[in-house]
C-alpha cells in the first residue's frame, strides 16, 4: 500500500511474533517486505489454529502486505542469494539467538561490507550482550526478569498470565520499529547504516515507567494492589450483576465527584481523594456493592453520556463493533488472494496522506 515508507525495502528473517509484527507495521506504512522462510522448518505461526480458508488467521494477519521467499540458509546457494539481495535492501530484521546469522555467513559485518548503508535490527529475548544473551525465553519470562510481573495482579493470586504479549510486541516489535526508523533518520543525515540491538527484556523493564521511577528514585518497593494504578486504589475493575466487568478510572476530582453522584455515594467523596489504604478499601467495597446491582448493559446506559472515565470491559468481538473503533477504521478487509476479504485488526497510526489500509495477504515468490 502507499505510505510514508514506500521507498524502504526490508529483508525479514524473523518468525513467530515479535519480528513479523514489526515488519507488518513497516509493511502497513508502505515498506516492501520480503520474508525469508526455511522450507524445512515451518514457522509455528503457520500452523497455529484457528484457520480461515486453510490458512492460519495469525499467519494471515502478521504477513499481510509481504512477499515470501523459501531459502535454506544452511545451503551455500541460499547464502549467495541473500548476499545478492542485500545490495538492494535498506533494512534487515532477524530474530535468531546472538551469533546464528554469523555462523550462517550472513551476519551484520558480512552484509555491511556489501551494503554499508544497511540498517540491521536483531530482536532477541535478552540482547546481544550479558550473561543471558544465549538463554531461551518467552514473553512471560521476559516480563518476570524485567520486574513487571512482580507488581501486577492480585495479592492472593499473584501475577496474571497476560492476554496479550507485552514483552514481545510492546517490547520487541514496537521498539524495533522505533530503533529502525531512528536509524533511517541517522542514515539520511550521515549516510551510515548501523546495528540495532533490541532486547525484549530491556524494553519490558523500560515499560515499568512510573512504577520504576517510584522504586529506583523514590525507594518504594512495588507490589500488587499497593499503588494508584495497580489495584491499590479504586482505579480498578468491578463485576456487574451478570458477571461482566466495568472499568473505573475516575481519578481526577471532577471525575470522581461525578462518579460518586451517579452512584449515590456523595458522602464518600472525601475517601476517594484519600491516599490512606483503609479509605480506598472502604470506597472500593462500596463501589463493588453498587456495581453488582446492575447488569453491564444497564451500566452502559447509565454512563453513556457521563464524562466520568467509566467504560465496559468489552470482548474483542464487541470492541470490533464499537462505534469509536469503527470510526477509526480499526477493523479492515484484507484480500485473501481470491477476491474475498478477511476481517483483520487495522493499522493504528493515522497519516493525513495515507489511504485506509486494505492490504493483501502476502503471496509467495518462487525460491529455493
């Protein structure tokens, strides 16, 4: 599709989620992405259910707008093909453990010698240096080592397994795209390419944000249900009468006052603004009791026109039909390759001069 990165060409050696999600974002912004796949080693995303028309829905989503080329990188002929391709490509992304691309004869220094302007991004669990650089891991492990899991969840039940891959996507994919685009700007200014080292654990550690600042500079140990935003205040989720959930984020005085008025809790306004745990606990108990008295649909009607930072917890299906997300084109139709359209999550960054995305799922090219 047309986009701000139309002039960029990306050679993608990644599999699973972090790298393919990053190159999907680049493709959505107009970059030409060629994905290198091993013919003898199936990317697990290709066989991950559910399927649509015989294709994994995850594979179709992550690889929209891309082309693919089958190469066995252990063969000399494939290595020569990569060395030939890299002359014409701006960016290489890979997701192997440190040193694997070097052993295959297509590491950064080798490719850089052919194309000095090359931007080479390596996404790994722990980065290119340090004692954990060769250690295996997954999203849940990176969040654990980065300290994120320690202050999430509930005191009684512990850290929750997240429904989305925070370290993989917010950590790996998004930071990779940021690093690559910063390197593109550097190259425009200097003519130099460079190596971008993305550690999903580093990025997850950085996502601690305010909790990290409170701990490192403020000396406050972070634990579940002890801070303003992790369940230690009334900023939380509350179960409705029909076992659905309502999110309450009415932190500012004008919003909390409105919340109290709507729920008939005007006499508790002073507790809302208190930082004392016992006051927050008392107000949360009152909130919980009130919210359990109505169904989610009833609460949606109550808060529909109230500017109080209260919203229903929607399923993905429900979110896809929400008028706000529909107005933002966050569900798009992607050509399956046969003229029919598959519903997919859309591109979240809006550019004034870029049309709405209806990209095509990548079609394979001939290769060996």
